[in-house]
């Protein structure tokens, strides 16, 4: 399938819709998980639930991976899963799920920026303009306070740190692990960091008794389990199927729709958005659009 050609048949569109709903709902699930656990616990549980489910997949692919790739596979697990899981949870202790979902759209911009700065990739004029507009948009979200006031919300930087990690991860995979199947990379790298999450979570004394004796903790555990199993394991399978059926360009359009779903969930849950939020959202999505364009190279 050509990069600029739309897919035929309903299956790719259905998969794109399902993937959008899953990833767009991740932020409200983090919010609900935080009602019963602190932020680091939510991050650890997200990795644990996804990692446990992917153990059979990782074992299957691990037999085909050479030992020299073991250490490089730890990088995607650490920068692409473990750190972002903690960063997003910390961010949402002070950020709405809708705003977090929009800031998540910075991922393509950080991917481009890191590629240019550290892997000597070439950027287009429109992409550089997109970076500028996107980061101006993020600045509006960072200083957008309650009731439309202006106040610095430093917790937005945790989301930016998470998307920065995603940018490192995507560039590293493309440069160092391009020869491995995407499902193998994700499943094995996640299982490699699973022990870290397990040790951290269960090192806290009384955590099991807390879950057993606290109804809210049980509902929060359900929320973060759905987040890990559906939002990571199942979404991974859908994403890779979509890439195989269509093209990376078509699949990347999910970036534009995820914030919409996140915002809808946020409004449903009583979150308020103000003028500066909308200006920031438009700026980020415009930046993502320009970053994804392919005009003349400078």
C-alpha cells in the first residue's frame, strides 16, 4: 500500500477506531487508578499487568533473538514503557486527563527533534515550523491555570518527559533494533523491566493487605489492569496489525484522534477546559500535522 493511499475495506478503519478509543481512554484510567494508589504504584502496576500478559509472547520471540540484542532490548523497556508509566501517573496527580492526552501528542515532535539532534537526521522546513508551533502550544497548556487564569503547572513537564522518552525509544529502535519484529521488541523489552516494577511495588509493606481490605483500591487495581492489559498488550497487537494492513502514515493518524477521546472522557468526568487550553491544543495538533508533512528538505 502506498504511503498517501487510503485503505480499502472497513477493517483498517475499524481497527483505527478501536486503537483510538483504547489509547484515548488511557488517561481517564490513570485518573481512576490514582484514587486508590499513589502515582509510583500506578506506574508499577501498569507495567506489571502488561508484562505478565506478554510473558508468553516474549518467551516465543526470545528464542529467535540473539544474545547480543538482550542489552539493547532493555532500552525500549526502560525508556519506552517503565519511565513513561511513572511519569504519566505523577503528572495526572495535578493535571486533567484531557490536557494530559493532548500533551501526549508531542511524541512525534520529540521523535523528530531527538533524531535531528542526536542521530543527525535531516528536517524539513515545515517540520521545524511544526516543532516551533507545537512547543508554543504546549507552553499555553503549561501556564493554563484554573478558571482561565495564568499559572505555571510544572506537572506538565512530566508528560513532556514521558513523550521525550518515547522519542528516544522510537529513534533507538529504528537505529539499533530495526532487524527485530515490533512485537518481539515490545514484549521482550517489557518483560525485561517487569522485575523492576515487581520489586518496587511489593517492597512496600502491607500493600497486599491494603488491596484486600480496601474497596477503592480494588476498583483502582481493575482500572490500572485494564490500562496495562488492554492499553498496552492488546493495543500493541492492533497497532502492528494496522501497520501491516495499511501504512505507517495512515496508522500515525491515531495521534490526532487520541486527544479528542481523552478530552471527551475528561469532560464526562467533570473536567473544565478554558480558552488557553483550546489554544494550546490547536497549536500542538497543528505542530504534529506539520511534523508529519514531507516537503522539500533543507
